[in-house]
């Protein structure tokens, strides 16, 4: 998968142009820019167009449960634009028109992953003349599952994701270049973990961080290690000063690929984002190394 990023050098001498290009390359390397086949990031002009767009929420033809989750979250928490629910047939008719934006489930793949491994992303994109939907201008995309995973354990994260997307677009207006370089890791580095409770799903933990004792060896702040049902119950009951982990990892059938770690609060703020390859030596799950980045 490839993302093509174009930079336009200012007029000047050849030396100045080369220096600017080299500086940009060094910045990319330093910040760890990763190259994926995600949609291209929206330009500044396109970001400005979003607020005047009508957001079409594309419902899935084969997933009633996903439709219920996304409809509920959008109806309650989508405030940025006028919105409408449409089916995939209508999406194909409208997606070339820039007066529309779209919340749509997309399947993305990464070049170096094993054949057949794909990920479902909730994507916020703008209408565009692009023939391939993966080339539509992107405002935000969040992984929620592997493409072969039919469970709905991402359900409790959907409201925060919908809120975050709107926060992210506002940040793009002022910080587009930094977000272009860092991706969602732009949000890493907060010290809020000292002051808030962290809800951890025991099913989402790596073997080296699957008990209270193991976690306490790397993380000194308050946390709760819970099962999925408990996390789902705790989130609405603790609306303030509470963070929660959301993890996307391979199914037993897939066995390999990447895992994604995200920590949100219930208001949709993102405080940690990371991803890595899952290997025998570095198994799936939120691990002690992740804790070292948030303590």
C-alpha cells in the first residue's frame, strides 16, 4: 500500500530547494512517518469544505448490528454537519460529489502483511472524482476490527470514535502538517494518565500484562482490569476522569497481522495510539511497552 505525498518547494535557488526537500525528508524520518494505502489526507481547502458538507452515513448491507451501533452514535453525538443515513447503492451515486462527506466502513490492507489480511476502518472522507474509494480525501479513519472478525466487541468504542472524528477535523484545520507527519500518534504524550482512571479489557492484554501484578510493574496510576461486559457497564457510569483501552488484533483464523492500541476518554479525546506487527516474540495485546509510553 502506498500513500503519495506531494510537497511544493518555494521558488529560489536549486540549493535552497534541495535543502528544503532534505529537511522535509529528515523530519519524516525523525517523526517515524509510516506509508500505508489509506486514502490521501484532505487538503486545507477540502478540510474547510467539510463544515459545509452534508455527511452521509453509509450503512452496511450485511451487518445489521454495525448499522444499529453507528446510527445510535451518530444520532446522539454527531454535531459538526447535517447528516443523513444512506445505503451503499446511494453512496456509489453520491461519492463523486464534493458537497457530500461520508462516514463509511472501508477495508484497508498493508503491503507487508500476509496475503488476505485486511482491517475494517470507520472512515470520514469527502466526495471526490477519484475512481477508487481509497483515494477519496480523508479527514479521519479509525480501525475497529479485522475484516474477517464478525464480533462486535468494538461497540462500546463507537460513541468515542464518532466524537473523536469531529475533534480531529478541528485539529486538522490548524495542525494538518504535524498530523500528516505523525498520523494519530500526534495525540500521544499526554500526562493525563496521572489523574484519571484507566479501564483495561482483560481480553485485550498481552501475556506480559494480563494481571494486576504485571501491570503494576510498569504502570503506577489507577487502573481497573475488567472483562468486556464490565467495561461496557463502567464507561457510561464514569463519564469524567475515566479513560478506556480499545484494541484491534488478529482473530484465531487470521493469526497474524497488526494490532492497534487506542486509549480514549468518553468525550472522544484520544490520548494514545500505536500499532505494531504481531509475532511469536511480540504477541497480540496491549503490553508492558505500551505502558511505558503512557506512564
